């Protein structure tokens, strides 16, 4: 039985049905499963988007003098160093990899 056989049987019936799909991606896994606090994409997607980085918009990692103009707790955040920026890019990339699997699910169902 392939992964869509159950869906095919439902669509062959004349009565209506309800289908809900609730993938966990791109949310962060449990601490034990995701020690880096990042989404865990399927292994088959680990090499996708190797150069993907967070868009470097003007408000990305602003200098301290711009940071203090913000409200709430954000104004107290220090400027990220290179290691923190690299980690942010890593998390952004793994989120995209995890979402690619969700795209595959949507494609299969549609």
C-alpha cells in the first residue's frame, strides 16, 4: 500500500470527507531531539539550499545606536557576532529544508 492509497479510497466514495494535515515542520523539535533548537528536516533534504541565508534587510542585526530606538525587550539585545549570525543562517536554512518536506506533502495530496 503506497502512502496515498487511503486518500485515493476516500476520493472514490460518493460521500464527502474531511481531511486535515498537520505537519510539525517547521517548528522546533523537543529539546532532546533538537539540541540546537532548530527545525529538523528529513535527512533527504539536509543538503538543500546550501547557501541560503536570512535576508540582510536594513533592520537585520542593526548597530547598537539603532537598536536602542526599538521598543520592549528588543532594544536590550546586543548586536550579533559572526558566530550568532552564522547560527541564525543555519536555523533559517534548516527551516526552509523542513518546509520543503511540507511542500512535498501538499503536492502529493493535491
